[in-house]
C-alpha cells in the first residue's frame, strides 16, 4: 500500500464504506431477520407498533454512497492494474443490489404483508426459511465484493500503459 495518494485514499474510503454495508447486512441477517423469520406471522410483532424495527434509513443511504465511492475509486485507479479487481468488485456490488432489489425485497414484502397474528403458519415459515437462505447468499456476494477491494488495495499499483517498469504513484 505504501503511499497515501489519491488512488489509495479513494480505495480505502470505498473499503471502509463497503465493509460498513457488509457489517450492517450481517447484523440484519443474523439478528433481525433470523428473529423475524423464526415463527411467522407471530414473529412479525417486531414490525408492528409505534417503536417497530425499521432499518430503511441505513439501506437507503449507504448503498448509494458506496456506488459513488466505487465510481471515484474506479476513476482514480483506472489506468492501473487494480482496474480489473475494482471492476469485478463493482460488478458484484451491482449484482448484490439487483438481487436485493428484484428478488429479496419483493419477497420480504410478500411474506410480511400478512402482518402480525398470534399464530405460526408452517407454510409461511417454510417460505421465510427459503428467503433467509437467499439473503445469506446475497450478503455473501457483497462480502466477496469487499474482499476483491482488499485484494485491489494489496495489489501493487502499476500503470496498465507500461509494458515494463515498477510501481507508479
């Protein structure tokens, strides 16, 4: 990593932000979603009432910040050999977002639309368990994007235009 130049700083900012999203997702899945999906619709009580759980502010804020940081880091590192890892990480980030937006969120809305009832529905419980497994898979895609970013930061910065030569700054 060596120097704290624009290339490294933009990548470090992106890594920090990406892993904030990974951490938020880990908390959401392992604590909130696991509770929510345990005994639906009885477990939907956490979504009801004046003090219901709502993480929408986090999910409406951080992914767009990450997208902007990806563009900035890509621009700063475009003429380096890091570009391939950054493009791969960005593709994984976009894939995770698309899967969440078009698969996870609509299915969660469909599962929870029944609202709270003081019963446990085995069919809904089975459907929720499938959704939960897919949520872990989508989270893994975001984690993989973060790991690609760490690899990019560990990768020596060399210009893609040079046929030979050492690191550039």
